[in-house]
C-alpha cells in the first residue's frame, strides 16, 4: 500500500494537524515506511500463538466494585461558593 499526497493531507486534516506544503512529501515517505513495516509484520506466521497483555504472565489486579462517596465530601465541597449537606448549592434559575 502506498500513500499519496492527497491521502497525507486527508490524514492531517482528520488529525487536526496543519501540515505545510513543504512537509507533505517527507511525511508521505515516513507514512509509506511505516506501512511497509506493518506489511513486513503481516508476513510472520502467528497461528497458534495466544495474544498477550504483558511480557510477564500476570493476573490483572481487581478491586471490589463498591459505590461510595470516597469519604472526602468535605474536601470536595471545601472550595464551593455555597454548599449544604455535602452538596453544591446553586441559585434557582427556573421558576
């Protein structure tokens, strides 16, 4: 697969990156080099190899899924202009 200048400009637009006209050609070469490397990786036979999340086999740490307020309600509302019973209070805007 090869990337042309129009594709480089489209990728830059999608990524919200401003690319100067002088930088389009060097960027095209870099993107083509990346795609060539990915095509090289596709040649490796990986049948029978399980995907892994880490180089070292380990179990993911888990925590209890418990709903709580973090026991820091006073700290959370400490800088509020107005608070009542650990809740932010705001002026009424709808009558």
